[in-house]
């Protein structure tokens, strides 16, 4: 069973990633006057990593909330996530 603290950390981290991604998207749109494409995203290493991380941790969070369990072997949160 996943602890409530772990779920809160997952929620906090996924929300931070989502905000960072949205901030970048808006900044990109302001600068380039268009929506970023997949090529734009992949060409920016930092943003590409955030997209991949967001999807990974969003799935982990959904699984934890749905089943009440999650694999701890794949649940290492980056040090950037502090609660």
C-alpha cells in the first residue's frame, strides 16, 4: 500500500512538472507565435525530459490512486521534489 505522504509527493511533483511545461509552452508561443511541435519539444533537452517525466509520474500517481499500490522499485522521485 502506498502511503499518503508518497501520494502527496507524487501529486506535488506532477503538478510542478505540468506547470513548468505550460510555462515553457506559453513562452514558446509568445516568442514564435505558434504552438510548439514535437520537433521543438525534442530539440529542447530540458523540456523533453520534463514531458517524459510528467507522463511517467502521472501514470504512477494514477496507478497509486486506482489500486492503492505502486511498485516502489520504480518510484524514486528526483531530489527536486521535496515536501
